[in-house]
C-alpha cells in the first residue's frame, strides 16, 4: 500500500469535510485503490482554527509556506478560496514540484492560463473536479470518460443559489426578493449574493469548462453574463403557460471555430430534463459526438458533497492517474451582438388600438419575425402585458428594436426579453 | 507521443464505430492525452467482414488467437458478445499479459468473478465502461469520481428497449404489443426481445454494478427479475392519475451488510427525475455518501455512442490509468420474499356490495395496510378495476394475500401488483 501525504490550505467547511471523509471512508478508498492518504498538516490564516484542527487530529500551522516547503508533502490541497494569495500559493507549490488540488473556480477563471501552463512545464498535475458542479464528477467524465468526444454544446445549471431562487419563485409564486430571502435563510445564498445572482459564479465555472472542452481560457469580460435579478414572477408564470421554465444557464457552443459563451436566464422547454432540475441542484447537459446527449445532475455545493470531488482528485493524483494537462488553444469568442436566438419578449403597453401594429412594424423593419403573441388581459386604456415569442433573430436587432419600442408613448416601463434555447 | 496497439475481436456495429471514431477523433484524443492508438488488426469469425475491414483500412483475420498471440498488441478489445467463446479469448489474452477492454455484459455477469480475479493475479487491467449504460461514463464516475463514496442505493434505467416501450405506451396510449412492434420497427428491440423485455439485460448490468459498488458478484438466479411484458396500458394510465410513471428499474440497496438487488417494473413519482427519462435513454440515480444524490443520463446503446465508452477505456489503459481491480467481497443477497415495499395493486372485481370488505379483510389479516383505494368505474354486477396503494408491506405477505384474494369468486382474472419506490 502506497502512502501519500497531503497538506490542506484553508480549513473551512470543505476542508473540514475532506479531513473527516478521508478518515471515514479510508477503508473504502483503499479497497478501490491500494493507497493510504495521510493529512500531514492543515493551514488556515485564522489561528483560531487550530482548535478545530486539533479536534480533527491534525497538525496545524497558520503559514502556508510551511506546507509548501515540507518535502514530505506530495500534494497541496488549496481550499482557502479567493484569488490572492491562493494563486501565489498554488504557483509556489507547483514550482516546488508538488501536485495541486483546488476547488477555487474564481482563481482558475482568472489565472487558469498561467497556472495550467506552469503545471505543464513542471510536469505536475492539477485536480479541479470540485471547482465545477461540486459533487458531480463532471471534470473527470469529460476529460476521461468522454476523451474521444467533441463537445458541441454545453448547457449548464452551474449555480445552485440561482436555481433555488428561480425554482422557489415558480413553485411558491413569490417574487425574486422573497425567494432570495428564503435562500439566504436556508444558507443557500450569501448575505451579499452578487456573485451568485448576477451570474459571476456560473461565469467562472463556464470559463473552466471552456478550457476543459475546447482548450480555450476566455477573458471573463468577453463573455456575456446576465443574472436573474431582473426576472419577475410575471415572466416565470407567462413562460410556464407557454410550456417553458426559466433557468439560469451557462452556455457554450462551438461552431465553425467560433465559441459562443454566455451566462443568461433562459426559457427551457418543460419537455427537456434541465427544466426539471429542482432546488439547489446543479446539472449539465452536453451535446457530444460520438457519445450523443448526456445529462449529469447532483449537488453543486456544500462542504460534505464537495469533499467527494476533492478526495477523488487527491486519489487520482496520488495513484498517478491525474489528468494530463492539455495545451491551450486559440479561440474566437463570439460577440453577443452577433448571436442569434429565439426570444421571449414582454411589453407593458397601453391597451389602445394600434399598439400591436406599431410594435410589429418596428420588429419587422429589423427583420424580427413574430412566432406568437398573447395579450394577457384586456383593460382598455390601462397598461397590460403583451407577450411575444419571436423566431430566430439577431441579438443586435432585438436590442435596437426594444430601444425603439420602449421609446413609444404607448409603452410604459422597459420591456423584458429572455432568450429561448432549443436544447 | 506513446503508441499503443490494439486488436479488436468482433466487427459489428460497435467495432466498426470504434475504428471510425478512433480515426476521426485522433487529434482530439492526442490533445488530451499524449497518445496514439493504432488498430493493429481486427478479427471476426464471419470471413465476409474482411471487406468491411479493408474499407476501414484495417488488417483482418478470422482467428482471434492470432490477435492474442501477437506480441505487438497491447490491448485486446472484445466486442463479439456472447459468453462462449468470448470469455475464453479474454482469459487467454490476460494470461498472455494483455489488457482487455470489453462491452460484454452477459459475459461479465456470468464470469466476471473469474475474469477479474485472473486479471488481478496477472496484474492486468479490464475496461468495461461500455458494458453498462453505453455512452454514459458511469463506471469511471463511480470508480474514480466517487472513489470515496459509499453507494447506498442505485436506481437504474439500464435497458433502453424497455424504457422506450413503457414511454411509448404512456405517450401514445398503446398496449405493450404495439409498443414492442414500434421498438422492433425502429431497431430498438430484437426480433426475439426476451433478454430485454424480461429484464435479463438489466440484470446483467446490475450484477456488474454490484461488483463495482460493493465488490460482490451475485449469482444471477438469486436476483429477483421481473420484466415488463405483463404491464398493461391500464396500469400505466392509473399510475399516471396517481402521479406516478412506471419504469423498469434495476435496484441495489445495501443496508446492514445485506444487499437488496432486483430488476422490476416500478412506480416512480413524477416529481423524481427518473420518471422523466424518455425514449430509449438510460439513466442511473445514485444515493451516496458524502456526494449526495446524483443522476447520470444518456444513450444506453447503439454502435456510435457506445464507441465513446470503449475508446475511453482504451485510452485510460493505454496511458496507464486503468481502473485498479478491487478484491471480491462476500455479500448476503436478500430474498425477495423478505423485501418490503409499498405496492400498487389492481384487482378486477365484480361490482358487488361487500367486495371491498372481503379484500380488505384478507389484506389486514396479513398485516397489509391500505393507503388509498380507487374504484375506477361503477358498473353494477360487471367487472371493474379496483386500484389500491398499500403502505409498506412484506413481499411474502402480499403474495399470500393476492393468492387468497384471486381465489375469491368475485375476483375475475389475476390481480396486478407493482412495487412503488420512494426514490
């Protein structure tokens, strides 16, 4: 039985769960892989964590450098989060010839390019299973299980918080703020929930998937990212009547060498399995060749589930089966203005004769063709919602049309537009 | 770049697709893994296949021994199917120091015990990703991605043919025979569909999952296996009214050291993602610790999708990352008579006063408690269906009760009982 020693930087929920799971399931692990993983030392900048480490039977330090310099430690497990100084620690560990496991999506989305190329030069492994979709073994599935597959399209519910909020809004007919509060009360959303609800967390994960599937580390600011804070209960209910659910999707498509990457609220047909992903679950739907369409679904966060992904990386690397690091490739990222989609559009219009004619005229002048129209209520002279579904149209044209339409006197308040994806 | 040479035994749909995919995606594979896979020779007992081999640019033989004896071949890929002589070829290849990749579920379910222990003794790898759920990277996910996880429960739609039939029956309101014919017409069911519709194919895959998750190779005849040929449209529609769908599930649960393994038609709540698995898709729902609940869904069959799984095994093994072979463990398999479940029961009873009292009396005498009763139609003196859902009851008691009830004069035709699983 081979013994491998690890050092853990960051003793939060995940770190603690990793240590506990390593102990609890050590028999199981060694039955599957002739290997013993020993936690040599844990580190946290918060010295009060020494107590927790002691309870867990682990040697403690508040200096990451101590772990990095320890010649007995084979693998550094970075679970502290944040970009600085986590990235420096990882790079130093690689330079010292150590392999690295990390759950740090923000860091990889920002500095993955440098970190992976350094690891490649140093002939080291990086495990990052926990950085996307928590407990779902997605990274290994794509890199190993689907090693011969072109990933044509990725549709991911990569953020549990926003999925929970949208699910609760629909299920309990409550508005965004109420649902957000529920998520916060249940520990599913942070007190400052910006990263989640504005789609940034999903964006980080999408960047990692872009590297994994296409070899391309995109610049985050080149990726269209729209969160869910402007999704109203009204739109959720209207979408439902049209047999759609609204989900925050991270999307990647590769066509003719161009990468279409976005994070956006999306109308997903109720016939599609992604529409049924409830609560805070994560899920990824892949269109591949030759493996066809695949769905993965599971817990996207939480210390205990995530510990499974971290340990799977530790075991893979410790048994010499870490992922080979692919070379970076050049990629052209599509500008959102050039993207094409079908649209759900809601106008708030005065119930006057001729309103529809005015809207239609503008749409048609920009080559946007209407697939269906529903006026939700009749209420002469008052403001009523008009729901339109369009055929495929260019984003740029839709933006222009909406600016023009919203400036009409009969239109009250900004129009809502949500893209539809035919998954 | 490392070159690895393989020999393929069996040039059917999967074999052909493997050769084509290896060529088509060779660039992709080598970008992910510094490796070149060369098909040294293919073999089929049908000499007419020489033509196909030629078209594919492959050297051909009709003698498997030639591949096994070839010192240049590192990996034997067995895609011929059947138990004899495939098992002999695999064992000989292992004895000659070759690694093996196989998609042969019937063989592994029957002889996995000997094959894996031989491979372990010879320090060889066996890749069997394609043997369960076709293109879904389930085997690697469980053995590597979930390496630290106890798999508490497995619920699998492991057979596409039966899922297609049940799906079509519900969707188009047709009976079993019509749906079977559709499946046959679409190439989704064999002309002699026994292995699929009676649950044997799912049973084979369940045996493999039992080894993978619990280290136990069960005897097939110890596993309760019930197919779908007795499922009527009536039951599908009644189940639907009660918010359930009927799915053929392969089930494994481990509790207190006892393994509960079965293949059975099952009522699955429409709230559960497995109920939405449509057409011929396969899916597996796992309850694990610490990774929580996970769903995998994808193409379960077909040459092209399955080639992805075969190639992933070839690449893993060729790059020295094949799965470590776990030791066999002893397992106690639960007798179905001792199993407990909730039940859907349909009686065909004469519409007479007192019928329900008679049925209830028998059920209660055997400690079976009724959760709900629906009499579908009123038709005095004629035969009408009565639908009951029970609380959890012992299989043995339910069988006794139904035998007794079916012998009542007011009951016409045998009763139907389908287990409900609260996934």
